């Protein structure tokens, strides 16, 4: 169970409260440090999946823990940012992204119970959404310059749009099973 990929995933979970605490520290370096921690967590997300495949160390525990760590990490960061920026766009984007994660997780679980998990596998669109989302979050945490915040908002808008589009795709892929279950 404690192979390299699972250790990286656990490390990512442990970084979440560290990120939140550092974000709120009253020091000039706090936003950069929090952005770095979020970036590091994002890198471990990429690395643990790669290593699990490359080293053939995929485990059921890792398959469970990895998406949990991803969703908690992104959700915490978005809530922290929504409270920091306190504007309608940030709040709506946070609600849309977190709600989609909950709904799609439930859909995947339900589809797995139906023996149709493969119908709602991660798509390439989801990977683009994740990349835009992670870059947006890092920029919004760091707040290095006004142009970075503006660019990060644009990336967050793209990520939010892709979030909605990918959710529609998942429901479309599951439509036959959803209709049959009514």
C-alpha cells in the first residue's frame, strides 16, 4: 500500500492545511509560499499518476485516494480564494467547479455500481480543464502582479466553462443508464 505514488498522494493531502495556514499569514512572502505549496501539490498529482503507471504500482487504495486528494486540494484552494477576493465571479466559479466535482463523483460511483464505469472515464477535455484550473489557482494565490491576476481570472473562466462542458459530456455518456434507471 505504501508505494511511491501513494506516498506522494498522502503528501499532497498533508500539504492542504499547510497551504491554507500559509495563505493567511501576515507576511509579504505568504502568497508566494502558498502558491508554491499549491504548485508542489499539483506536481505531485501529475507525478503520482505517472509513477503508478510507469512503476506498475497502481493500487485500489491509490485509485481511491488520488481523486479525493485532488478534489479536496482544489476545493480548499477555491474556497480560500473566494473568501479572499470576495467577488461574484470568484464565488460562482467556485460553486460551479466544486458542485461539478461532487456531481461527477456521484455519477461515476453510480455508474460503477451499474458496471459501466468505463462510460464515464476521465476525458482529454477534463485534462485541459484541470490544467487551466491549476494555473488559474496558482496565479490567483500568488497575485504577483495585476496582469497575473487578470490572466488567472481568464484561465479560471476557461476552466469554469470547460467544467460545465465536461459535466454535460459525462451526463451524455451516461444517458442510456440514467434513462433506464427511471
